């Protein structure tokens, strides 16, 4: 329990069948009492129901030891699978310079729509999949989606025309829609607020590792088949390799990843309870399977929801264009198709370094938002180099492309803030769904900005990217200001002389706005 709670005092919630008894409501905020019910408490309460009155002591040494154990068991799987998530989306970019266009008869805008179709599937299934993430066992449903997306990706190798490829890309988006919100929920379940930014930065940075790995694999396949030949086309091999690898890792995920602390086989019974206790400071629990209409309404009326949504759609217009066209963009700098596969890999290293450094510094100094703007500023500089340098300066324009790969820092920052700053399980899954729906919309729009008639410079697309990133900077500054303002209001409310909090208020599945104890991370 923190010092502030001890000074103000706790009120033990004596539950009636559904609501808190009226005689103990004195000085407890009405909004807390309104939704503090036995029926709607968090899954975390199960860890403490047999320990009434007992003191649970979590020493700093025990907490560090437990954190190491959690990291060892969770982070490798989260990192590898998130890297495959990015790799599987971008295999189309590698295939675009390995013969897929000619083999399945893509003409005109077909390739752009093939890139966008993934996000139509993602968009269509994003809200339903978030509801299923809340309602079903988190790890089991996530593993089902991972295995299915790997198998669907393999089907891409069997496509013979544009229609077949469109269908596969749509269902690939459907099954990948669960990954990012699911992994954000895993992170909020297991880690404290001060740990979440770094962890999300680490597993998201495996996008960069995937870009390096994918580029090298695609280059090796292209060169190997050119020298020795193959029974099937090179682009089909890359879909089969990445798809089968994903499905295999998904099976491992099914047997290793727990749904939450309470069924983690690699923790003892006491460690499970301590693993829940250590995240009490988050003022949110580990899951609640009940849909709550008031939380949905709050999510839709919270200005921050729409600030996050605006950022996602605006930042992912550039992402949708670059992620689908980076191989062709590098070719436009004057390099060959095979060179584009190899020269795209350093961009992954830039993403890795920028995400890990910004994630660490953001948690270290308690200011993720302002730290994350550094990556966005570097990206703007990089795109200005691509736009302003002459076509003959291929090295300078390639360096500009590498700088643009630092742009995900702010997107990941906001994703981590959904994990950290949005409380109430229905509200959290709703905000995550809207954020990723906007992410899909931006990625659908993005490829359409790269028009074939604008090659080789693609100037309109590049200017669009710069404008979007500048708008994103303004949005980040608004979010920073709004969070500071809300923290000041909550501090003033808690300072009132008669303010009291309920015992185990953290586990009542309250939203961030209705819980006065909730402090927003910047």
C-alpha cells in the first residue's frame, strides 16, 4: 500500500449481494461507489479471497527476482511472435520484387489494393477480436489466431490470380488483428506502469529484427534460386517459410503462455499471488470478463480516445505507404531489385535502437510522450532528405529512408499509454480497438498515396508523409498537456480533508477517470 493511501485511510468494502453497504460510504467518491460491486470486480480479487486480514509482504528483492522470472518466461515469446507479425505483413513487399506481380497478373493499382486489403480484414475484425480477448482466455485465443495467421500466410503461395491473393490478404488481416491489442493486455497484466513502456518498446522493436531477418532471407532465396534454380517460384518460398515458422511458434505459445498470473504453471502458488500484488500500483487489475456499457460510453466520450485515434490514422498513412513500398522506393533510388532486399535491412536496426532507447528513457525519466517525439522529428528530417535531394544522390536519399524508420517511437508510446493509462477492462479494450481501427484506416490510405504515375520520385506521397508527421507532433503535445491537467485535478481532489478510498479499490475494475487514485503516466 502506498503512503498516500495510509495517510488518507482505507475503507473496507463490506459487500452486499451486488453493491457496497450504505453505512460505509461516508467520504468515498460517489463515482467509485456507483460501480464498486461484487459482481464486477477484477480477476485479481481471486488471488486474495482466501487471505482476508493477512499481510502480504513483497520486498524489493523478491519483486526483482519475480520480475526476472516473468521476463524470462514472457518476453522471448512476445518478441519473437511480434517480429513474425511484422514479417508476415511485409512479405508482400519482398515478393513484389521477386516476381509475384507477373506470376499472378497484377496490373495498374492491383498491388496497392493488395497491400490495403490486409487492413480491410484487420479493420473488419478489430472490435470483435477485442471483445473476444476480453471474454475468452487471453493466451488461448491469442495462440489460435497466431496459428491460423501462419497457415493463412502459407496459402498465399497457392494463389494463382489477383482474386485469390485478395482473399488471402483479407483473412491474414482478420487473424493478425488480435496480436497488438492482446500483447498490450499481456503487458498491462504482468508489469507495473514504470516497466510497461520499456517492455512494449522491446517487443515492438522486433519489427526491426523482422525487417533485417526478412530482408536477409528474401535476398538469400532470390540469389539461391537464381544460381541453383527451384521447383517453385522464389516468392512462394518466402511465404511458405514465414507462414510455417509462425504456425510452429504459435503452437509453442499455446502451451507456454498463461492467460494471467493465476494459471501460470512456472510460478508457485505464493508467487502467483505476489505477481498480482506487485501490479497493485497500476490501479487496474488483470482482467474482467463482463462487458460494461458505462465504460464503453466513457471510452467514446473521453477526448483522449479521439486524440489517440487521430494519431493512429495520421501516423499510419506514412506507415502504410512505406511498409508496402520500401523495396520499390529503394529501387527508385537507383539500386537493383536484389540490392533493395539487402539495403532495406539497416532500416530495421534504426527502428530497434530508437524504440529500445526511447522506451527506456521514457520510463527512466517518467516522460514517454516527449521522449518519443525525438523519433518522429528524425523521421521528418529523413523524409525531407528524400524529397529535397536530387535523384543522383542515391546514398543521401537512402540515409533519409533509414531515418524514417525511427517513426514508430511515438506510435509505440501511445500503445504503451493505452496499456498504462486506460483503466476499466471494457474501456481499455474499446480504446485499443479504436486505436487499431484507425491504424488500419491509415494503412489502407497509405499505399494509395504511392501512385505508379509518380515514380520514380513519388513526390506527392512523400509530401503527404511529412504533413502527417507534423500533425502527429501537434497531437502528441495536446495529449501531454491534457494528461498533466487531469493529474493536477485528481491531486486536488485527493487533497480534500475528508477524502477516503476503499480497500482493494485497485481491483474493482474502475476506469481511469472515475478512480481518484489513478495517476496518468506522461
